[in-house]
């Protein structure tokens, strides 16, 4: 018989259950209507959808002074930092990595336009972008700047960046080639006698890869870009192998390069330590090469306008992704804005600062996060899972090097396709809107400069407003931004 004076001691709670409850309470998994299983699946889905960034971003530095392994590790660390900050600060199911638009700006405009800027110099601009983004977000000025940019420019900046990125993909694969006489399309003429088999295969694979990604996307396959790239890579090596069978020039060298490049993954960490981490402070502020051809005033204007352009690219990428991904998962507040939006923007800004120290380009929220949200992700725990997957991926740099440029170019072309959709929202029937929109897109693509495209769009909008008697519609901030870009055109490059 039980003694009522001495009731049985309650069972001690299991430590495992206590930890699970703590995690649940911190991320709000149960309160959001989700579950641990759903969040894990969502995190893995997002990782599969955006891991291609680790393959594409290093390839965009091809031909520069920094090695593939160094950029791979820097990009992975930027993704890890950005995604984990998003998980713990914003507690949202969104993942981050170096943005392709920002990377295109760094490699194509800053490092690739003959201005004498080094990789370390470029990281200074990225760091300034992060600092500027942090200050603007924390003070609430970001919304004022966004409101001051003409609508037609805001709509077409992503379109221009998409064409810019696609052009890089076309050029890297040899689909189009820059020559002294202009741009030429790849030759597939088997009767000409001038066909270079290896080059024709690379161009063909980029186009086939883009088609494959489109087909997989149409069929709603998770990770369509990744699977399309891997399939294109496999086909590339199969065709190059056939070329080796009849001793086509250059084919055997492809497999020799693979043998030479497949190395211990820790060598990539060594290259990162030598070439990337801390370069922003060690050599980034040495602008002697640029100053040898330009004055100090031009450098100041370049720094201000480039940091502003990078910030705009970052801002448009992040805002567009936040609204798109959060709308899919019902993560909008009563005003139609993403929940914890300020924290999301701060996560982006802080991660960009850290990424610059690692040697990574501007960290942005990836639109592929919407795949994880669609899979049921509702909390930062999904981002935690994605971030841990990126940790594991840091040791896969030798595998990443096996993906040929032709396959990564297919991804760049597809990203260009995805970014074209905003062009339909421009009021093309209104000349005052059509000209700035057109110049923003075309100057970016044909002038091979994202900042010039933004500047041309804003300046043309100001001129049209002034000449049509609508100057009062322009805010002081718009005038200031236009003046900065005018100085850029007059005193740089």
C-alpha cells in the first residue's frame, strides 16, 4: 500500500527531450505549425537548390589572380556565415551565399575592366557595401533610398544584371566570343574545316545544359540547376572522351588537367589562407595601380559610386527574394511585408562584412530559398540545417573542380532567364519610362558594367523629368544619387 505521506518522486525529464524543447522554443517550430522533420527536409531542399553557387561563383573568377580553391572556400564560408546568421538573428527559413549579380559586378566591372583594381581592392568595395548596408538598414534610411530610385530603374536593374550574367556564361563557354571586330557566335559548321572540336563541344554543352535546366524546372524537380549542371558535365566528358578516341586536338589535355587538379581538399584551405582571407586589410587599400592612371579624386568617386552600386544590387536581390520566398510560405505580415524584415536585411549586411574578410563577394539571400519554404520550412531551424550542409561542402572543392566551365555557364545562362521576368512590368508605352528602362538594361549588357547601367538609367530619368516639367517629382536623394553617377561618368574609366 502506498504511503500518502511520501508520494512517489516524479520522473526526471529526459535530457534529450529538454534540449529538443529548448530548440523548439528558440526557433518557434511548433508554434509556427511546423515540425523538426519538416524543417530538416526544407533545409536540405534549399541546400540542394542553391549549392550550385559553390560551383559557379569560383568559376566567375577564372583568369584572375586568385585560385579556384581559394574562392571556393571563401564562398563556402560566406554561405555558412550568412545562412547561420539568418538562422539565429532573423530566425527565418532563408539561406544566403555570394550573389551572382554582385560577383559579376566584382569580376566583370571592377577586376575585369582594365582599371587596375586587384582582387584585394575589390574586397574593399564589398566591405564598404556591407558597412553601408548595415548603417542604412539600422537607421531606416534604406527605405528612403529605395523610394527615391525611379520605378523603371528598380524594375530593370535585375533584368540588366541577368543579361550581364548570361553574357558571362555565353562568353565563358565560347558560345559567343569577344573579338576586335565585335562579337561572334560559335561555329558548329562541320563542313568548314575550321571547326575546333573541343571548343564546339563546350559551347554546345552550355546550350544543352540550359535546356536541361529549363526542362527540369518545368517538371518542378528540386535542385534543377544542380542536376542540370551535373548532367551537362557528364555529357561534356563523354563527348571529350570521344574526341580523344580519334585524337581531336586539345581533348587529351582536358583529362590531364583533371588528374593534375584533383588534390587534397585541405590544399584549398591553404590557398584560401594565402590568397583570400584578410586580403581586404592586408593589400586592399593599396590602390597604387589605379592611381598610376587616375587621380585621387577619381578614386574617391569610384569608391563611392561602386559601393553604392553594389549596395543597390544587394538591396534589389534581397528585397526581391524576401518578398518572393516569404509570400510562398505565408510569411508576410498584415501590411504584406516579410516578417522580421529588418532582421533579415541586417543578416544580409552583417554577413557581407564578414564575407569580405573571408574573401567572398557580397552575400545575398538566394531566391532558391523559396524551394525550402515551399517544402514547409517556416523557421530558422531550416536555415541551420542548410548552413550545416554548407559546412560539409567546404571539403568538396576537388569534386567542384571537376565541373567544367561549360556546365557552370549553363547555370549562368539560366539565371539570366530567371531575371528577365521583371521587364513585363515596365510601362513601355510611356516614353518617359521606356528610355530609362531601356538604357539601364542595354548599358549594363553592352557596356559590360552594372554601375554604368544603373547610372545611365537614373541620369536619363532625371533628364526626362526636367525636360518635361516634372522636376518636382524628383526627391533630394534622387538628385544626390544622380550627381554621384554623373561624377562617375566624368571622372572614372
